[in-house]
C-alpha cells in the first residue's frame, strides 16, 4: 500500500494539503493520476499536475471554475465487488450530462485502460473522450465523451 495526498495548487500558501490517504493501492493511484477532475465534499477540483515525493504520491488541484457540481445520482453499489464507471455525454454549458452507459468493471486495471482510451465504441456509436473524473462523493469514476466526428 502507498500514500497519496491531494494538495491545493497555491504556491503563495505553500501548497496546503487538502486530503491525505495513508493506505491506498498503487493501482488506485494510477487511476487517480489519470483523472482530470476530483470531486469530494461537494467541491469540484481540476488536476494541475501530479508528483512523486517518495514515499508520497501527490496530486495538485485547483478549484474548478468551469465545472459545477452536478446532482447526478446512481444506485449505491459500494461493497458489491466491482468498480463503477459512468460514461456520460459531455455537452458544452450543460447542467447535467446524459448517461450513455454505466459500466461495472472488475479491476482498477480495466478502469485505467478505459481511462486512457481516446475513443470508445458504445451501443454502435464511436465516442471521443473529453475528460475523466473521480467522484468520491458518489464513489464512481466518470468518463466524459462526445460523439466522434
């Protein structure tokens, strides 16, 4: 197990720690390093960078000025033995992003592979990734996509 810390990207105040995880798998750290956004405690953060300060893994974030917290709901699935990744259609200026498909993945490796895809074929339609998010409040990953041209 490893350590992970989210820090506010605020040089003037010494990059203060926001959240610390003392025991987290490296697979989950890899997945979180891939995410563009982080949602926790009702706030949306945008990743600016990530770093390694052995033994600590660090993700620097800033409050997102473009993205607002949405009220997307999903059934509670915690402890059911799989990782949930929602695939949602990104629409500029939308208040809510339509759910295309909810995937139940068996490993973080499967999640990371999807998170690194530029394109994904779902329901006979090719989609292009716009961003990836971890929403801790809803305990799910969210892959945002738009129709590929």
